[in-house]
């Protein structure tokens, strides 16, 4: 089962006010993570902040698209 069909089966069971609030909070979190990802350089390997950095980039859908896209790959490009 893909996430879209799961969402389509769950959303009708939620009251409209809660669904709207859920969408609003979700949109805010994605936007906040995108803003954080824009200005947060990748921590050094082994840093305790690396997992949080990766989570923020995942929520922000920042896989290679933001200004710090060279950081998102995790490895410097050669050449």
C-alpha cells in the first residue's frame, strides 16, 4: 500500500478542522526545515548534530536542491 492510498483512507475519518490543522502544521514544519537547511552547513562526520541535520534536510526535501546542495550529498565533488 502506498502512502497516497493510505492517506486517502485515513483523511475521511478525520474531522475537517483536525485535517486542516494537520496540513497547516505539516506545511509549517516543511517550510521551517527548508529555511534551516538553507543556512545550516553540513556538520563534520561523527558530529552529534549530523543526524538532526539529515532529518532537517529530509523534511525540507532538500536532496541536492538548496544552496548548500554540495553539503547534502555528504561528500565533496571531485574536479
